[in-house]
C-alpha cells in the first residue's frame, strides 16, 4: 500500500493506493470509527464494483445513474437531490463516489451542495479518474452550453484507489488513462517520463508494481500543484489542463457536426 498526502490545512486528506478489496474496511473505519450510515453513488457500469464495498459499510444506500457524460446534468442531479432528501441524509452522512470521472464529478457536486456539504469519499475505478479527476477537488456538472459550467472546488475526505478495479477496464479505456499519466511526465517530471518509456511493456501488460508506481507518481504530481494553487488563483494549476483544452474543443465540435445526435467522447 502507498499513501500520498495532500496538504491543504483543514482540507488535507490522504490518497490510499492498495491492491486488496478488504483494505477498504480499515480506510473507512480510520475516517469514521463509528461507521455512520452512508450513501454510495455509482453508475450502471460500476454498480457491481460498488456492491463489493457494501459488506464493509454497516448501513448504506446505493444510488445509481446511467453510465455516460449525460448523467452530469441538472436533471440527474435534481433527481438525486430528491433521493437524498427522502433518505434524510444530513451533514454527517458520507457520500462515497464509486466510478470514473462522471461519477466523481457528479458525486462531488452533490456532496458540495446538498445540505451545504456532505463528507465526500472518492473511489475511482478508471485509470483516468485515479490519476486525475478524483484528486484535487474539482467537481461539477454540465450545461447544454458547455462542460463543467456549474461546479465547485470541494476536497474529499479521502481517496481510496484499488488497482484491482483496473482489471475490468477495456484496453482502450486503460490506454486513454495512460495519456493522462504521460501528461505528468511532460509537464512536471522528466525522470518519470523516462521511466514510462523504459517500462512501457510492463505498463501495457498492467504489471501490478508498474501500475502502482505510475498512479502514485501521477497523484503526487497533481497533489504538488493543487497544494500550491488549490482554486486556480495564481495560474499554476492551469498546467494540469495540458491537452484538455483542445480535447474539450474537439468534443464540442464533434457534437455540433453530428447535430448532437451522438454522444461526445466519454471522460473516464
């Protein structure tokens, strides 16, 4: 197991990188010794993974949304608000987001806004979300006018990364996450970039040691930037958008060219 500390004064938290499902029990108990009731959010692709965590949560409610970028919407968020209200969720009720970037962004937005703030735990299930969206506190939903136009900076209480969850990822999704990993080598860590070149066979074979190392270094790189510019006030954090600006433009252009009859590329 590796632990990456994100130091943000009262908003500090740890990123735990593990290989075994059972370690979730200690992770949750460390944050919440009394193990309060909680809400678990997943999508139709990650609900089965979320269900694996339920035995470690004495009282939990699993909420699911359709997989895909369309779930990051005001309509879906509104329906989930109603479900949280019916469950009488209060500020002591942790929300655990189990999924890729869509679930993390949506779950984080719900946690930041319902009852003026719920404790948020991130359990990313794609490589992209493990090395990027689950870390740093950017949460939000989309509008028809653009991506992530409604959101907040809202740090989680902890991030639990189980590398075994990557076993379910299709090859294309795994490789798309590697593009984000390479980004950190390009913008922040030349030594890491060389390591990636030298270990490409092990990385593509999803060797456990190689995967754990690349996740840990990527998370450390992002944490270093977030610690210095949490809310994008100095301009430093913008370096993390390397490649994103053009990619989001391509997504929008693609949606316009097909008359929005096809979904844009999914974000992990």
